[in-house]
């Protein structure tokens, strides 16, 4: 299987159902933003010795978000995904100490990449909200999931020991 179609690039891309979309379309932008977040979470995994197991799971779930947005029908992200990420947020929030002022990153690579991933997760959320505002049928679980994910990524900055991470 080749990575290229050998048909040239006319500024369009094809979604799962064979539907061509301009590469600047809101749906393609949202999928691209989430794809960027998947890659950035990969960088977080490289620099994070504590939380990589569920960061890998989050990468997989973000791929599922992309698939759902590309398919335009069928719910793939469920309330169970939201409940699981809520569990992570609640657990980490209960065991870490959050400073009284906003953290901007820069303390170390691990914290900086997690903070960058948090900001990209917020952009992903805005992109999906834009889809909804533009009239696309957007699974509300995706919006909640992306919102909670950015919270989780921020909290993970302050994890200092493996025992502070929830078990999968």
C-alpha cells in the first residue's frame, strides 16, 4: 500500500465515505487539529515516565474522535469515554498540588510538552465547537471529552510520582 494516491493534489482530501472536502474545510481543520494533538501527546509520552500508559490510550481515543468526525454518522465516542477521563481528572486532581498562579511551562520538557498539549486540546475543542456552530451534527461526548482532556493535561503537569497516576 502506497501512502500517495498518485492523482496529484488539487487542494482536496477524501474522507472515510469517499466524500471529497477542501483541505481548508472546517471538518478537515478540526480533524487536522486533533491529528496534531495525537502527535503532541506522543511527545508527552516520550518525556513522561509516569502517565504514558493512559496517554497512549488517549492517543487511541483521539484517533477514534478523528474517525467519528470523518465518518459523519455513528457514535464512536461514548459516555464511557467521558466517564473514564473524568475519573482520571478527579483522581489526579485529588493527589497533586496545583500552584496558586497559572503555570505556563518552562520548568522542564515534560511540563512544557504537557502544557503545549493542553493548549492544542483547547484548540481542538474550539474547532469542534465551530463544526457544531456551522450546522454539523457533532456528538456532544466529543466536546465534553476534549474539554476534560485539556483539564487532565494541565493536571498532569503537576504529577511528581508514579503513585499519583490512576490505574487503568
